[in-house]
C-alpha cells in the first residue's frame, strides 16, 4: 500500500470548487482535507506505485485543476536496503 499526500491547486476562476471537492470525496482511496483558498490537500491510499501515478495523472486532468503537487510519499512497504562495508582505497 502506497500512501501519498498531495496538494491540488485549482484555477481561482472555477465557479464550482465545491463540486471538485465532492468528486474527490466520493473516491474511496482519497481523503480530502480542508480547502485553503484554491488549494485542496488530499491523502491518497493506492495499491502500488503504478496506481498512485495513475491517480496523480487522473486528478491532474480534472476540470479546473492547475497542478497537483506531491508533498509526501510513504516508502514503508519497500524492502530495506542492506548496508555493506566498503573497503578503504588507501
């Protein structure tokens, strides 16, 4: 499971900002935060990296969306990297 937080910036001329919020709220893998002006914070819970990328592109294409910025991505489900000692070159 990939958890990402994003900030959606809307065109300030969008007459129906609340309708975009409603659309986002209906998507089960998205939690919508409190809007600040033309910015809406969201948390996306995706199955994997590909699904997360797909949602990013879909949201970017919503009418009135100027940009989507990724603020945070959880990497907890990745395999840990093992440290290896490196021999000195001296």
